[in-house]
């Protein structure tokens, strides 16, 4: 009886945790480390460029939110620092779009680096998981290769 109670207690615990895991884990990967923003950002740039890729665009999201927030009367600070780095990898992009032209929606690849006011000494690196439910085998493989690359870049940025 005691084992059965433990089993059901564990099962209920898993059921309560599952929605949170799915909500945060399905589409966005976030890795964090106590570090300096500029160091992590520079490491992310190097991780991208060391793979032979060119950075297409950099967006300074925190600056944009601060600037536009004042204009529309919304002043809550979301990020202390927050940037996006956009880039492309020709072979992975080509394989992804040849597998399914709809995969253009996953281009360009983006790595986000940010720090929030509640944890000013923790730098976060995030990326969207390239998911395509119901996609064919070639598309799933291409998207898995892209996710592997994004994951490696995020890890390198935080080393």
C-alpha cells in the first residue's frame, strides 16, 4: 500500500510539472550562466563566425523596447541588455528548404542574448527550436541538424 501511495504521489507530481515543461520546452531553449553580457555576446558571435557563417543582422531589442516604451507610455524595463543575432548557414538552409519549401519560416537562424533586471548577473542565451510537426523525414532531419547547430552555438557562448 505504501508503494502504491508513493507511485500515485509521484504520478501526480509529474502531471503537475508536465504543463510547465511543455510550455517552456517545446519552442524555446534557454541556457543561463552567471557571466558578463559582453563576454557571452562576443562568444556567440565567435561561435557563429568560426563556423564560416556571416552575421546578417543584429537587433538591439532591449534598446528598442526602452526607446519605444517611452513613446507609448510603457516604462517597465524588461531587459537590462538584450540582443538578437541573425545568421544563415547555406548548406543547412538549403537542405531545410529543399525538404519542404514551407521551412523558409525558420530562416534566418537567430540566437538571443539577454539579461533581466531581476537577475542582473545572469546572462541567458535562447533560440527557437525549429519544429515542424507532421513534417517528412528529410525535413525532420534538416531541422534536427539546425537545432544541433543552434544548441552548440548557445553552449559555446556560455563557456
